[in-house]
């Protein structure tokens, strides 16, 4: 191929990123990127000599995955979210919001119990009658919140 044809061909072909380059640009380890490929979350645009080559847009795709992971979505949920229709995505957001509200509530209950443990008049939490009352309540099938409320 004459040099002019190679220049034209290379300027038309988009530059593909190696998995290492994608890792560097996104901060995601190559092992995770390979796993994302297995799950169908971020697919290479091509393979050259058996090596994954990614389109520049893969940087954004990985950014979306990182963001969704950070706010609490599992990789399976992310797969459904990315593939989903607009309404399905809204439903997933609503479900995640409810899930996070429940987690936040459990954290607040746990925080209250721990704060009591720190300020308990007993010399040690394991000697605290309220501590044992909460545990006994849980053994009877009460939730931590119910058991804690009955102990106070």
C-alpha cells in the first residue's frame, strides 16, 4: 500500500485502546475490565492478536459502571440498567432508593445501639442488662429495632 493510502486509512480508523490504557484512563484494574467483558458490560471493539482493543467510548462506559457501583448497584443490576428501557431504569432507581432508605434506617438503629454501648453505665457492654435484653429479644424473633425499643 502506498504511503498516502496508509495515511488516509489510519486517519479514518479510530484509535483503539488496549486494556492497559483503558485501565489507566479509568482507574479500574484490568482484571475487573476482563470481568466486565465476561458479563457483557463493556465489550472490546476488536481483538488484535488475541488482545482486547476498546473504542474510546469505553472510557465513558466504564465511568458509568464505576458511578453506578459507587451508589450501590450490583454488577447484575448495572447490566439490567444499561440494557433497560427508560421506564425500567426509573423503576430500578426507585427500587434502589427504597433499598438505600432501609439500609440507612438499619445504620441509624445500629448507631444508636453502639452509642448506648459507649455510654452504658455498666463497666462493659457484655455486662449491660440492656445489651442482653436486646439479644434475648432478637433470639425470640424481634428485629434489632424492636428489641432495642423494648429494652429502653
